[in-house]
C-alpha cells in the first residue's frame, strides 16, 4: 500500500520552519552585531512577535533554537537572557574585510551618500502596507522610551523597512551593514536620559514625510536624524 503525501501540510510545515529559522537568524545577527549583548534580556515573546510581525509560536521556536546552541538562556518566570555567541562565528561589525577599523566619519559619510537617495526611492516605491508597517513600529516606539534594548530592535526594523522599500536589494544589504557599524557606541548613547525620545521624534518626522508621499520632507528628516546620530555618537566616543 502506497503512502499518500499531503503536499499542503508539507508546504505549511516547511514555511513555518523557514520563518522560525529566519527569526532565529535575525536575533542571532543582533547579538553578533552588538545590538544585543551578553546579559541583555530579550523583550517578551509578545513584544518580539509584534515588532517582527510573526506569531508568538514562531518567536518561541526561534528562541528555543538559540537556547539549544547556548546563545540565550530561557528561565521560567523571567525574560530570556543573552549568554553568549556559542555556535556562531564572532563578528566585529566595526571592522572591514581587510581588518581596517571603520571610523565614525566613514560610516556617517557612507550612510548619507547612500541612505538619503534610498529614502527618496523608498517614498516613491513604498506601498500602503509598508507605510502602515512603519506606523506600527513608531507607535510602539512611543512606549519604549525607558527600554533602550527593545527600542534598538524596533529601530533596526524601522530602518530595514525603508531600505527594502527602496527596491534595490544590493543597496538594502549595504545599508544594513552600515547600520550595524558602531552599535556599541549607539548603545551607550541610547542609555542617556531622553536619548530614545529624541530618536522617536526623528522617526515621527521621517514617517510624516512617507505618509504625505513627500520625498523632500522624508529626506530632510532622515538627514537630520543621521546628523544627530553622528553628533551624539562622537560625543560618547570622545567622552
């Protein structure tokens, strides 16, 4: 007697595993880039699911995968905590392929040269779903002013939405790399009183340009945001 293969269930299972693996890799990348560091507590499953727009079951499975390789520790009754990068190659996001350290000015200049034109493209090409995604992230960020770790995860998603909306995967990948440089210093900036609130206000202005489909306004808002990020990062580096 032959075995009947249920292709619909198989496809659903494969899709589910793929999403779980993608979320797992995304969280792992946050650890590798310095966005999340040893000792940090992850947001709750509900918060992560809302930020990444996946199910809580998917988040739970992704975290279990990371726990299995020793990257995070799951504790009953408390938040999951980052404990290391076991199982993943180490990555110094401030270093280039040739081992040359990227300066804050190099990163700032590269982001301005590439990110601002990408914002213009994104305003022209983004669909209504993309703008609603940005709005949901900004609305949630208003409640994160005292939670820098959670804000940084949401901040990365906000910028990634814009990068992808530009419609050029190569530019999106490059900008994602540029965003990752200097995160150690950005963490130190964001723990300062009022720092997250300032970034949220920047995001509100950027979102306003997108909602009005006003490319010039969105670019100006992003330029102001990048200028402030550069200025405050330098202040921390030279403190």
